[in-house]
């Protein structure tokens, strides 16, 4: 586990976003399309890490490709495995990365992972606002409810080292 974890989400053009994820050892970057509610899927997967499940999985549409994240939880640690599939329409029969090309992996604490994703979503909201996000993403509104859920769970269950999470009402 590396303490230099970073995640960003940037809207690019009309109906696209680029995410970057890095852990101080390696990094991964992918462009995703608007055909799915990608940012909401990401945020809801993070909130799922606060449940009794042992993990979450979700994917980003890349027309026609798919980028799939598998999140496996062990205690407070989460292993992130990212795979690419050549055809998103046919790959969901595989519950793991079988048949996909491995792209990136890291293990982080749930608090570090969820804090980074929460911060990235908040940065998008600050930059574009809900209306600006809808204009750029087109098919889906900004996932404000998913962000609020993640804020609440992160504040409640993680011993976040960042002062903002302990004092800033916007982080709730």
C-alpha cells in the first residue's frame, strides 16, 4: 500500500471524461463516454464498500470497449483491479477479469480510496456546477445524491486524516 494515492475526473468535450488513478508506483488513465452514468456508477461503487459486501464491480463504456473495475475488500483495505474488454456488450458474463486485458492494480485503505474519489467528484461539481455538468455529460445529471451518500459514509466510518472531512459541512 502506498500513501501517494491520487484520483481525478475531468470532463472533456461533449459527453466524455478522463479519469486518472495513481498510487506512487504506477498510474492509469482512460477516457470514458457518456452512454452510461459513469460518475454515478463510480460513486455508488464507493458507497458499496461501506456495506457488508466483500467487493464491488462496475464498468465504464468506451464505445465499443469496456473498462471494468473490480474492488475487493479485506477489512479496511480495498484492492482495485482494472481490466479492459474489447466489446462491452459481451463481456459481462465474466464475473472477474477473465477474458479482459489487465490494465492496473493497487491496494489502498477504503478511507484513502473513497476520499480521493469524493474529492474528484467535488472538484467536478465546483468547476461545472450541476447545470454545466448536465450540459457537458448530456444524458445524465450530476450524481449529487451519490456524492452526498459517499460524503456521509466516509465521514461516519473512516478516520479521515484530512481536516476538511472533520470540519467542512460541504464534505458531509
